C-alpha cells in the first residue's frame, strides 16, 4: 500500500468516525424524548402490551436504538485508534481491545427482538398455563437485559474511553478541551447504570459531557481530514 492509499484509507476511517459520532449524539435526545413520552412499563405483561400495541416504541424502549449506537461506537473506536496509534501505541491498543471486548459482551444482553417475539406468542397463547410460561420467559429476558453482560460492558467501555482520552491529552491532533471533556464522560461511565440510584445518576450526567465530546471530536476529525488533504 503506497502513501496515497494509506492517506485515503485514514480519511475513510476518520469520516466513519464522524458519521458514527453524529449518529450517537443524535440518538441521545431521541432516546430521552421516547423515555419521557413512553415511560418504561413496570411489569412483564405491560411490556408485552407495549410491544403488541406499538412494536416500534417497544423496541426503542428496550434499548434497540442504544444497540445501534453501540454498533456506531465500533467505528468511532476504530477512528480514534488509527488517529492515536502512531504516537501512543500502548494506550490506544489497550483501549480498542478493551472497548471491543466490552461491546462484544454487550450485544447478547440486548433482548429487544426476543421480547418482541415472546410478546406476540403471549397474546396468541390459548391457555393461562402457556401465558405463564411466556411471562417467565419475558422475566428471564428482562433479567438478561439488566444483568451481568450489560454491567461488564459498561465498566469496560468506561475504561476504554478513559484510555483513549488519556492518549488524546498527549496528542496534538485533538484539542485539550475535547480530551478533558471526553475523560470526564469516561469516568462517569465506569459505574453501570444498573448500580442503583448512583449508577443511574452517573449515567445521566455522563450524557452531557459525552454529547459535548461528540460535537468536538467531529470538529477535530474534520480538521484532521483537511490537514491530511493539504499534505497530499
């Protein structure tokens, strides 16, 4: 691969990071609005009713959009890795490994599609016994959704972000404001939202610096791409 090909390759990766950051920051107000308008049901039967009444809102309420944001974060991690690797090999390598492991662990915890399927079977069940079995299945899916995989992913994701941002602080490609705001978000993300009131409070607070970071990193990547093009 010659220098021009390497340059084009990096530009493509950084553009992918920009698109990922735009998608993620856009999803935050959408998810908050959906939560306010359609609060989470308090029991499994009500979840089934929500999925049966409006399956789109059911999926959104069960973090389907969050799962899409996690897919987008893969591209953001890759972009950050290639932007930081030349100058900070150890930190960026550990960050992307931990981050991708965390995301891999997360995806099995999202059981939104399974809940949609179970809800349909619940309302088509012909006996109370069958409905009871589907309720038990729904409770299991709900426990998985809020269980170990999600908590482990959340902590690993927070650690990965901290490592990325520590590397960014030492890298002149990114502004210090981007690095420190991102670092604040990373620290707030080290406590999973499932950890009671403290966890939920930190998760909500982390959305503020994360949103600001996303906007700043979009600007930084855009500037990096412009500089690369000028150097070609």
